[in-house]
């Protein structure tokens, strides 16, 4: 009985000391540079990097808690996610691998954090074209890592 009382008192102290996450990071406003992008065509199997610049325009720290992509062909650099001070610009880096796609491709990236709506969205699209000299089948594309085609592409255009 004594241990139960001690346990309950520690549990109540622990629960009373918990703070709500919204108190630690109150909502702040953000500005995403070019949230709708149209990339130029890429050759199938080519990897390119997508940099999403986010400016904290609010009065509090911006805490990005998660970044979700609409396709498994994109890898998010989790080290780039963190706190962004007021007035500063943070960058989310994503590497996109066009190995598994062909034709018109449209992707969505959801960014979660202490944003007023809880989430923000970036939309981008591009066309994947097969190599004109040789058209390999899916298994060849998937198993081959062609490092010579790996490039850094940040050239895109917007609707505005």
C-alpha cells in the first residue's frame, strides 16, 4: 500500500509537470519560397536535389516536426530539419530519384510544425523521359546505380 501511494504521488507530480507542446512552440507564420514548382524534364534514373526554403515571418521559433513526401522515391535529409529563428530562412533538402517513374509526375510534400494550420504544402511536377539511345526494362533501371547521371538540379520555374 505504501509503494502504491509513493507511485501515485510520483505519477501525479510527473503529469502535473508536463507542459503542452503549444506552450513551448506557439504558432508562427511562415513563407515558403515557390510552393508550386515545375521542373524541367529529366532522364529516367537521374537523381536531383530539391531545396525548399522556408522563411520564419512570425514572432516565435519555427519548429519543423516532420516532412512527409507523396512518393518513396524522395529522401528527406532529416539533419536539415530543426528550429528556425524569427526572420531567418531554413532549407529542407530532398533528393528525388526518377528511377521508378516515367512520363508526367506530380509530387506533394507536407511540412508539419508549429504553423497556424499545422501543415504547409509544396507541390512540384516534372516529366521523366527514357534515354533515347537505349530503353532498359524496369529491373535494369532499378538495379543499376549510374553515378554519371547524378546531378544537382535546382532549375525550375513557377506559375507567377
